């Protein structure tokens, strides 16, 4: 069993910053990709930022230059630093990770989500 627990969401004014964290725990042998997604009300869940175990990162066009994904492999934790937040960034943010467990093999896991609200 693997658990992903996000934290750091909240209410922030436009132009403000937040830092999200997602810690993976459980019977983890190895973690591959650790990514952030978000889902606004009535919309599909979209990828925001992705990080490969080797350090490569990628971002949705809407957040490039404002968001930064990073990870601490020793702590099985991924972070999302969000700057210059806009009202359209309001959503529930989810952590996703590809995890190898023994036994079990490779599986994809989701966190429970953390609400980010950008409003004046």
C-alpha cells in the first residue's frame, strides 16, 4: 500500500504565492515520475507540472515561468512552488506518482487533493 499526502493549499490573493508538498509513504521500492495535476469545478483534471526521477521537468503552458516543481528523492516528496498566482489557478491540486512496490509491481497513485483558491 502506498499513500500520497498533499499539503500547503489555501486561500491567497492574486499575485501571491503558495508552496504545495506531496509526501509518498508505504511499501515503496522505487518512485518514477512525480507530477502535479489540477481540476477546477466542471473541468477535467489536467497536468500542471511533471518531474522525472532523473530531474527532467515539464510544465503546462499556462504555468510556465510561474510554477516550479522540485523533488526530494530521499524523502519521496515532490513540491510545487506557485508564484504570481491568478484567479484561474483556482482548483483542487492532486499529486500523482508512479511507484514500484514489491510485491505489486508498478502502479499509479493519487493523493487526496488540496484546495487552492486565488481570490481578492
